[in-house]
C-alpha cells in the first residue's frame, strides 16, 4: 500500500515507492534530514582540501633544494650538494641530515669529520631514519669519532631493526652469534638472521 503522505517539494515517488529528486529541483526544494549531513560532509571535504593544500605549500620550498642536492650527490658534485642540502638539514629535513652525515663520514667534498657526521646522523635518527641509526651503530662499532663501543652499536642497530632495516638485523645476528656487545646467543642470532 502506498503512503498517503505527499513527498516534500522537489521529491517524487518512483514506481517502487522510493523518494527521488525531481529533475530540475532546486536545492531549497530537497531539504530534509540528509541536507545537514550533506552540508557537514561538504564542509569536512573543504577543510581537508585546505589542509592538504596548506601542507603542500609548506613542503615546496624545502623540496626544491633537495632535488638539486640529491642530483648533485649522485654525480659527485659535492660543493653543490653541500650548498643545497645544508640549509635543508638545518631546517630539519631528515633525509638531508642523513646525506650530510654521510658526506662528513666519508669526507665527500668536506674534511672527514666523524663528530659532524655523528651530529647529523643523530638529528636524522631522532626522526626515526633507520639508515641514520645504522650509521650511528657503525660509528660506534668502529670507534669512529669516539671510543669503540659495541654495546652502543647494538642499541643503535636494535632501533634500526625495529624500523625494519635488514642491514641492522644482519649486524645484530652477527653480534649475537659472536657475543660482540652482547651475550653470545645462537638462538637470538638465528632470529635476527631470519
């Protein structure tokens, strides 16, 4: 049985009895319980679009120098890489911090300086960059820039392994197998090697 209630203006009842918008209906004619939901959804979408655009605008200047710096690194143009990456690293770009740390560790275009390398790696590691955590573990394991400390190296490798770095997992497996910086534990070594 069909309802005797008349549909709201702008709505028509279909053959199956459901309400549909009449062709050419104005927005004011289709008011109803869904209007508030539609307005809230539109407002949320507009706010999300604004946030995405605002975040993208802030990212552009930092990205501009990074692409040039990365390209300079790949072709061995150390002066350009340093010029492009250093301001980004100082501004907090974790990848630029790691790249600068690598330059100082190797002496690529700068005097080899393990203390400076450690500084940049620590800043990148604070932002959970696993490659920086591995690099800090390597510096500690080799005694570069500080006294050799295998226990500290193992701590850095554990952090990197927790972030999924397979090199750190392999290093931990070798350390657990040999008892370097930790108690020798073949079972633990096996879990790291898997």
